[in-house]
């Protein structure tokens, strides 16, 4: 009798353990704010000024003091002209100042009347709609106050965050260094696009697709990638590739060969050169997942089936790489959504089903959920996170992970 199979690890447990092995890379570097999109901030950004620096007009129009209008039958002489970027003299009481969007509010003025609500007379202006105090004035510091922390260390920089950093005068930013990742695919059946034409493919051969999306995903996550290509299904070749990859890299990422077939050499090779700490997770697709160390370097082995590889990357490798870069928010974002499909067969494993939002506010499911069908991940715009043992009926609320939030 064969020994009982060890229970597969639940995803949350495996992820917590995996993240426990990762710590932020110690090296920091200064980069131009222009070039910092996607990088991870390694300093708190504290503002040395108010943004905007002074009260300014949010309209083209006339700045005035509301109290002056009560006694002036709605007509005020125009006493100065203030354009954006110029300095304003104090308002002459009983007058209005011509003002443009972004120009500083003159001392003594407490409102702006937009030009559409004014009639220009000779050297004077008639106010057709009496303003309320504060109208069309953007207050100094209403975006950022002096001394405020606008972005904290561990924030991943978005285009909007770069703008915010620039708005407080930051030309350079301190960020975490990029993780260096060595990537290779295993499989004697794999052929590179361009190496062999489709009509000349030998029986059993397939094109290497994982290499393309894994490399792209790594680059999007801010990594430097050493692409080591395809490694044959032999123990000696696997050992050689792992040894080479362990040098000068923070992470070795592989796809395929991580099951227990005779042609799967990843597990024994990692055990020979280091140790395996995680092995197989109770998710579908994506059961064959491995974490370990090879000569001190992090090692992650992803399944060969393309969708399994893709899904395990998003759920496990993504937060791991974010943690290496010092990111504080590591949780995979998900939202509540309504199933516009039935999923009558529950699985013992937690499932990640490829689905797409429809224009009726629900989720449609891709018809073929096989782990080899990469079309599902292109057709879909996210994953339904379906708990173990759960069936789904049309109209049920489900958790949905939009790809856009994790790419
Ligand atoms: P493995 O995990 O090596 O047993 O592979 C599982 C399945 O995924 C097999 O059908 C492989 O042919 C396929 N596969 C493995 N690696 C790749 C790859 N890089 N690109 C496309 N398919 C792959
Ligand atoms: Mg294989």
C-alpha cells in the first residue's frame, strides 16, 4: 500500500509562508522622478510647501470683495490685471481686479466672479450674479499642506504619484533597487517561435508561450530579467542551469518540470543544490508550485501549463516580488461581482476561473477552463476566486480579481 498523500497547502497559508521568506532588498538608488514610474519609494515624501502655494483663481473673471458690491449697484471699476504667474497688488477697495485661472488672489479680495457672469463696460465691470464669499477661489494648501506626508515609503509609484511628487518639488526619488530575476522554461517539447516554422513543427513539439508572458510580467513588476531560454528535461542540464541562475540573481523563476513525473527534474535538482520549503498548493489551476533556495538564492518553480503558470504568477510571485521591493500593500485586490453563469461542479481545491465583465454588470465565464487554454486569460479580464467545495448559481455574489489591478 502506498503512503497517504500529504494534504495540499491552502493558498493563504502558502502565501503567508512564502512572504515570510522574502524581505526588502537592502540597496536603494536615486532615480529621476521622470523615470520612476512603477518603482517603489524608499523614503517618506514630506512637503516643504503648501500646494497650491497661495490662494488662486479657479476661473477667468474678476476678483472682488463681496462687501463692496452691496453699495455699488453691481458696477465696479477695474483696478488691475492679474495673469497666472504674476504677482498681485492688494485690491483697491471698491474695485474689481481682472483675473485669470491660476493667478494669485489679491489681498483684500474674497471671491471671483466668472467672466460669463460679468458685463464689461468702459474701464468697469457689471457683476450680473452676486458672488458668495470664497467663490472660485482655490485655497493655499487645499491639495497638500506644508509638512504633510504625501507618499510613504513602500508606495508603488503610479503616474499620478509622480505628478504629486513633482508638485512638492521632488526632481529625484529614493527607490528600492530592481530585483534581478533569472528565468528559464523546461521541456524537451518546447520550440521558440521563429526557430521553426509552424508547418515544420515535429510531432509533439509546441511553441514556448510561458517564456513570453512570464518575461513581460516580470518587467511590468519592475524586475531586471536574465532570460536563460529553454532547459532540456535532464537532471544534469537542470542542475547546470540552476547553478548558473543562482549567481548574481535574487530570484530564479522556472516553468514546467515541477511535477513528479520521471521527466520532472526541478524538485530533485533544487533539493540537491539547496532545499525546497513549499511544494504543491490547493488551487486550480496551479497545484504544482514550488519555493525553495538554490545556493542561497530564492527559487520559485511554476507549473508548465500556461494558465497555471499565469495564475500562480499573479497570486504568488507578484506579492513576493513586491515584498522584495519593499511594497507595503501586498494583498491581491478583489471586488464583489455578480455571476452571470452557473458553476455546478464544486472542486476540493480553491478555483480561479477566467471570467469577463459584461455590460449588464455581471461576469461571464470562459467556456473552457482547462489549464492549457491560454485563450481564456486573453478573453477574460480577471479571475473569479471560488472557495473550495463551492458551486455558483447565476446571480450569486462572487469575488473577482481584475487582471488590470494585478498587471
Ligand atoms: P510540465 O509542468 O512540464 O509537466 O508541463 C505541463 C504542460 O505544460 C505540458 O503539456 C507542457 O507541454 C506544457 N508546457 C510546459 N512548459 C511550457 C511552455 N513554456 N510553454 C507552453 N507550454 C508549456
Ligand atoms: Mg515538462
